[in-house]
């Protein structure tokens, strides 16, 4: 996967299981009126919406071209694959999955430096198809045995011990070897690791692979690229193919991947990491020693001097001495702040789902940036709308609606905006907007379909932007009034970014010296100059209104800081002719390319213009409904709810409109079998769900209630259950609060057969009393975004309302109404949070008990079903310590935290008691006054990157009148 963001994550996390009914998850969908087409090649089928024909043909041709070379160093020729082009979203992403086995490419290119000098879709082709080859490498050894038992799911099971850093790092290495660019050639990609090593922050492997909540630890893309590339360049291009051959012989034991490396190279994974870091450290220190002394800089005042990784980026002058910047970090959600030369930082505004294109813009006492906004129901339809902030009042407004602007900047007077958008047809456009209304003033022609990055408006109305074409990148000066276009630099394989006009110059970022520097090109004579000499990297130049000072963010191991230098061309270093290629950013890129025999051919193909021709493949209509069922897992499969293993099949189509499951499961507790089938159609506004199950029960029952209680004996019977209904999941996020709403209504029918007992539990149906019930629910949440160090939401509210009834007047009769609400508030210190929660449940349960509709007091070991239940709780969540504790290779602890809670509740039910020998109905009450604490540790095991949280609950139960100790995992009592 090449980039971030899953906009529907809040709804999935908060409402999974809210109804207690549906078991198939909601997956992001496209609008149902979208029409689809399919291109078939010898090895691929490319699915795409109507209107994307040219890009689909081009992508299909690129895929065919890389089919052999992309997997050559792994010794793999991948099986045929489906690729879905998603053009309704403005998120820049791509991924491969084997459940079902296919790839998805999101067609909006990213605006940042990691794009490099390769077309966005071309980069996805090389990177994501490498993942396909990695997965197909598992079709050997144990994976070959598991295939008939698990279907494509066998690929994931066999690869369970392969670390994520290998998958992503190896794919980054492949994009670097097979293209003229790739992230391995981009200094910005590895600047964090470079800064760590040159600052003496060489972490152990446990910390490097598991992460930190205090220090910057490079992600698995960076870590993996350098580790996999070190081995390829020192042990041969096919080194990882040999490692995986060893691993897949038998992968199911701890550190099996490390043992595969050891058997191939003689190195354990920790030793490979240590050698990679030592190699990089010595190489980068030698390069640093050879560079001129760094430019003296002055950091703006008020920036956090903290031990926790914190960044200040993308400065923009508001006055001659005040700068607007984006602050973020492990302890902070992204926020706009004002910095000056004296005093402290001042928080201005906290944006929503920011689509920051590594660029901010301020002008005319306003600031502008793009934000993601998902269409509430259709998760694949994600807009990028412009927000404008009034810097005088601190108020922001939504300027555009349902737009696709990926980058935007204000004119110096704040009256116009220039923005970049990529249309659903994969056509790139520069658009001029009215900054007051958002109205489109002009769309500039782009007949060659160059891709534009990070444009800026000059005071005279002209535009300067980075332009990427098949031949490379340049800086273009465009005049909207005349249509003239001028290249300020040669079109070359140089990763230009962040242009900033000033007087007779345009400042810009370039890695042509081996690290990222700020350069300038003269508008008069085309000569170029080096403006900065940083230690690690200088980014995002901004010029003060008086033209005397230059601000930029200077990268450091503790996070980027906004600094200033005098703006004086006399101090710049004249370079003469502009650069035509970047200097190597790491010691491996050139050797990686040399190890790929087909590398020059693929790089030349990707650099060829679209007009160069190529095969054109046949196109056919593609109906999602006609292809609704596609079995991807069979034999031994996991149930959709994830709580049992069954023998059966799972199906999901490539567009995720239809999911199905059918299987036979075995209950080890009761030693009974059950057959289950489930179907969820999600291609229309309401999600349609149907489930059916039939199975056996085996339990011990009392056959009478007479004293003495000696009628307890085994009983066996069968049950049948049918569930059908609809749900409407909506994502409503539009600010710094993540919001989601789900509505649902379900019909439940359940009956039993051959029931031998004369008495039944009230939460079960009987032989002559089937259940016909309706359940409706509403679930809403609004939660403030969290930083990595926050242990709970520090703002927001949730609501869950449930109504269950048996309205048909047949068999069992019962009713239940429940509502529960919570508010989240900041605690007394950073990262502390308070939750206040209250709920009420009423039910008529003379014949049947529904499951609880509100939370029951903690520390209780069993649930008592009352006619009426009122409950309230208070939770105070706080971190106790952020640590880096390692226990050999087995355990790595990152955080200790506590949740101190108090639960109160009152339950009551009508009961019959004898009064003077006469039965009398009266209400009996039971109060609960419970309190305690959850003590939890966040840790990683066996070098796995995904952390686990587990701990213990110690609480007092007033009902049991004793202290209860319970184990917790994922904050759920086991």
C-alpha cells in the first residue's frame, strides 16, 4: 500500500457488532450508478469506470510489460490478476489483497516529494505488482499444501511470519530498480533515518521494528527498503528468493523468517539490521563530512522543546515576523499555529481530515488547504474540498463543495486561488478560483496532460508549478491571460518540488546534491543557485512580505523546525547550468538497478509518452451483479465474525458489493455441529443482510424446579435461526471530529426441534414457542481525532439506542428499549481523558430475555436480566509511562496505562412473594456500587509490528461483596 487513510475506520471501529446481528463487515462502495468496463490481457483483467478508457488501456499495457521482470528476482511468475481502478476518490493510494486476490489503484496522484519523476499509475503498477509476486511466492512448501485447504487464504497463512517491513521495503526496492525514480532515490523518503543515525540515535532492532511513542522510528517502508536492499547488494539480487525458499519449508514457529535469513546468509535478522545501519551510518557520515559547512539558521521562538517527536512544517509568512505552520507529532494532532521571533506558539485552528500536499498557503490575511470529505454512504467517493481560514478571526469556512482539489494556493492579495485537480478521466488540470466564492474563473488548457504539483500564484497573475511529463520534471511558468507556457528548467530526471516565486527568482526544492536543498532559478537568464546548505534537509521555502527573510522547515531527529535566514542573493552559490539528474540519495539504488536485467527496458517504457503507441486490448462491459459471487476461500475458513473456524466457502466480488459465507462449524464446548449461511449485498443505499443457521445444542438442564433440585441432566436438541434486515452506515466527518451514524432494522426468527426438557431458559426458545422478533437500532459517534500518545478520545460523544420487540402476536412475547450515551472530555494533563456514560434499559421479559442493550457494571461475573436497569459510569484514562522495554527477542513494551472507573446501577424486576400465604406482585431492587482500575500494557511480541494491549482488571463488586480480578485483552474481559 502506497499511502494512508481509511475514512470509514471510525464507523467500523465504533459500530462493529452494535446491532449484535450482522456478521459481514461493511466495505467501502462506489455509487451504484457507476458503469463499469473491463480490459483483458494475457495476465490481467483491468476493471474501470466508464470514462477512464485511456488510463485503463495504458495501465493494462504497463502491467503486461512488468509481468515477467517484476517478479524475476523472487523467481516468481504471478498468476492472472484482477486490477480495479478507483477514480471516485481523491485519496492517493493502492493496495493488494488476497481476500479476494486482486489489486486496487486509486487514480488521484499524490502531491508530495515521494511521487518522484514517474507517473502515478506507473509507480503503482511496479510497486503493487511486486506485492502480488511476494504473495505468490508462498505457493510452495507449506503454502502448496495449504492451498487446497484454504484457497487464496493459504497465501496469508503461510506468510504469517514474514514481517511487514519485508513486503513494503522489497516493493520500494523494486520500484527503485525498475524505474528512473522510486522512493529509494528520494532523500526525503529516508531523511528521518539519516537524521537518527547521524544524531547518534541508532535504536535496537526491537525498537526499530516495533516503533515508539516517544521517538521517531522510521516506518516499515523505510526500514524495509534499506534492509532488503543491503542484502540484495551484498548477497545478490535473488537473495530474498533464497530466504523465502527456506522460510516456506515450514514457517509456523517463532522467528522462522529470521531463521530463513540465517540459513541463507549466516545472519540472524538482528545482525542483518545491525550491518545495514552500520553501512548507512558510515556512508552518510562520509558524505556529510565532504559537504560544506551548514548554513547558520535562526529557529523561530516558541517551538516545542520536548523529548517527544514534534514537527513544525510548511511555513507561510503572515507578517514580516510571524509565520503560520502546521504542527504535528506523536503527542499532537495536526494543527495550525502561529510562530514568531519572540514568545510562545499560538494555536490558530485544528483542521479535519487534512489532505496537506506538503504545502500550505497564506495571503491576504487568509490561509487555504484541502480537506478530505467522504460522501456519507459511498466510501469510495471521497472529495477534496478547500477550507479557507480567516487569520484575523480564527474562523474557517468550506469554500468548495464536492470538488477534487489536491493542492491549492492563494494569490499574495488573497483574492484568487490556483488549484490542481485530477478528473475521474485521469486528466490533470490547473484551475483558477475566486477566493471569496470558490467559483471557477478559468481552467487552463493541458493538451499533453502533464501532471502539476504545488502551484503558486505570482503577484502579476502568472502561475509557477512543477510539471511532470513522460520526459521528467520541470518548473513551468504559465500565463492564464495569454496561454503562454515557459519551462524555467530543462525537463529532466530531477525531483523538483515546492516552487516559491520571489522577485526575479523562483525558489524550489531539489535533491540534486544528494540531500534536499532550496535552490533558485533566475527568471531573467535561467541561471540556478544553491540557497541553503542544511545538515539533513531544507524544505518549503517562504519569503517574508518585505523580501528580507527566508523561512523554511529544517529537518532534525527530534522533528522539523521552522527556521529563518537572511534572503540575500549575494550569499547564494552559483551553479551555472541547471541539473539534469539527481545525485544518489543512498548507496543501494544504482546497484539495485544493475541487478535487474530488464530494468533499462522497463524504465525506458515508463518514460515513453502515451503517444508512443502500444497494444490496444479489447473492452467489454462489466456488470457487478453478474459477477457478484466469487469464491476466494474454501475448505478451512474463518467465519466472518472471526470467532470460529469452519469448513466452508467465502465469497466476495472484486468491487465488494456482495459478500457471502457458508460453512459447517463445530462447537468444542457443547460438541455439536452447526451449518451457517450469510449474504450481504452492499451495492445499494441500504445494506441488505440475510443469515440462516441450523445446528445442534447439547446442554445440561433442570427438568423441574421442585425441591430437592435433583432433575439436572443432559439434553440434546436442534435449533433453526433466520435473520434478515437492512442497515445504513454513514460517515459524517467534516471537521476535527470523526463522525459516523449507523441505522439498522432486522427481523429474527428462531425455533427449536426435539427439545426434551420441560423447562427452558428465558433467553432461549422452546419447542412450542418460536421467536419472531424485530430489532432496530441507531448508533452515532463524534470523537476528536487522537494523537499516537492519547489513550482515549479527549472530546466527543456517542449514542446507542436499541428497540427490540415481538410485534406479530405469536409464540414468545417480549419488548426491550435501551439507550446509552457517553461524553468524552479532556483530563487534567496531556493525553488524559474522562468518559462519562449513562444508560437506561426497559424490558417486558415474562416469556423471553433479549441480550443486554446497555453496558452492565464491570466486575460482575454474570449478567442479571432486570425488567428495568439504569446504569452510569465514569472512566478516567491516563498513561502511566511511555517506555522501551525489551525482553530478549520475545517482548517489547511501549506503554503502560490505567483506566480508573466507577460503575453504579440499579436494576429492578416484578417478583411474586408470599404475604400471609397470599402471592403478591412487588418490585424488587438491586443496587450496584462497583469501582476499580484496569492496568494495561501495550506491547509487541516476536518482532511483530502490530502491538497488542492486555492487562488486568482489579475491581470491587458490591453485589458479590468481594474484589474481583479479571484478565483483559484489547480492553475486553476474557
